[in-house]
C-alpha cells in the first residue's frame, strides 16, 4: 500500500487549463474570472455578496476591520487554527476565549457570555462540522455581530442553510488542503450586508473608491485572476466531493464502531450536514496510535496539539496558563485526524481501520 496522506487536493487538466486561459486572456488582477467566481460562490452559499481575498486569514482580518472591532472584544474558541484568534488581534481587538465542547469540538454556546465591550462572536465550524448557531446567536444578543470562521466548512449545512450565510459574514479559506482550493492561497467573505460588502471591496484593494482615489487605509489582499479561474472549476465539484467525504466518514464509523478505546466524531443529523474537512477521533493513547499508523504508511495528524490560548504568543500577550479552558485542553491531548479526501478509496479506508482495530488488539 502506498503512503496514505491525511489530505490530498484534486487537480485536473480542466482546472489547470482554466488557470492558463485566464493568465493569457484576462487581466491578471481583478479579471473577469474573479467576479464570476464571486457571483457563483455567493449563489452557492446563499448570500447577496461574496468578496474574494488572498487567504482565509485576510478574509477574517478584513471582516474584523470592516466591522470596526478596534479596542473592543471578540469571543472565539481556543480550539482552532491560530489564524482565527490572530485576525482579532490584527484588527486591534482582544480575543476572549469560550471553551470548546467535547461533543462537537466547536465553541460551547453556553460559554458565550458577551459583556459591555463585546463587538462580535467568531464561531468556527471546526473540521467541517457546523457550530450550534441558534444557541450562539441567542446568547450573543442582537447588538453583537457574528462572523463565521467557515474556513474548514465549504458546503456544510445548518438547519437548511449553508454555513457562511448564518451570521453577519462568513469567511472561507482556499488553502491547498481545504475541501476546495484555488490552486494556491485564497479566501472569500460572504455577506448579505451591502455596506459591509462595499467596505470589504475597498479594504482588499488598497482602499480604492475609484482608480486614483482612496478613502480608507486598505491592503493589497486580492485573489489573483488565475486562482479564481481554478476555483470556479473546483466549486462545480464541491458537492460531489463533500458527498464522497461523508461516505468515507460513514465507512470509518461503521468499521470502527466497536473499538471502545476511541471516540468517533459527530456524524450530523437531519438539521446538521457536516462536510468532514477532517475526520477526527479521540483516543487516550493518541500518540502511540499515530505511531502505529505511521509504521503502516498511514499519516495521521493532530489538529491541534496546542490550543490557541496556550501558544507562547498568547500566553505572553494575554497571560494565559493551563487549566483556563479545560475541555479544549483535554481535546488537544486526545484528537487525531485520519486520512480523508475525495479520492481516498474504500480499500484505503479499510486498511486504516484494520490498523486501528489491530492496534487495540482486536481482529479486523
Ligand atoms: C479554522 C481556520 N481559520 C482560518 C484559517 C486561515 O486560512 P488561510 O490559511 O487561508 O489563511 C484556516 C486555515 O488555514 C482555518 O482552518
């Protein structure tokens, strides 16, 4: 069996040809493919606008800046990629953490307790599983903005609506390992707020209101035309790929259901349709299990071994220490991501399951 990675992007001739065609025939920056991609993405998510940017991190930073959070507080989860909290800091606000839930790995809604200075809540649909948005909205209250970090959840559905259309804005990443990519770094912001969309379009393009006029301190944070062309083709495959990810998740769940030593991820319900950006199990002996898998040429990674509040930079900046967010810390010590990507075969899934069953002394 060849090495099985945790994730593998799909690249076809059609995607590469679309990219080459865009470079030859369109403006390399803000060419037609960019605007087409934005329209198609907005339609797919179900928002009025989509604004493409150069990464998921930029999507989060620019949205925070456009919402004017400077000097205030933003509530988010400590169990995420560090960019989630960094965006809050870069926009001049203070991240306030709310512990993650052992059940769905997402922010625990009852921990979302806004104060006088709370400007926004930033839930993350971690590993492609939608956060409990209704409860989060209720606890946040009407005056607090909700920005979804949907960087791992393209196409996931919560109560009939796609993530990215549930809050005031949604932020997506097209980094190479995500459920869809643009053949490099890229990001997208979705919103139905006209004013926010207009502000974001300026911020990503040097603060431009017209060719030579700039009325805010903006950035160069645009998505390249070639990447947008690549992304348009990927978007057409997204639903099929997500369906395959769910089938793989079902196969893992079925074959691993009797392994008492591990906890399987939530599989969703009629209301919640996850997209399994990652398939994350919990195991007390996580590191030993990862070593067993590696011996059989199977990659397993940890997302994330250090919760954000315990990263050196956050310990220093916010004075955080162990024990502040016990469930996030417990998860950080137990989670293990198994291979999942659309071209992973059933045979490969079975091979991974057999390795896990045998690790715990069972018969596959
Ligand atoms: C939850 C989450 N937020 C933010 C980001 C940042 O996205 P990017 O790498 O495109 O900057 C990522 C991915 O890398 C992510 O997984």
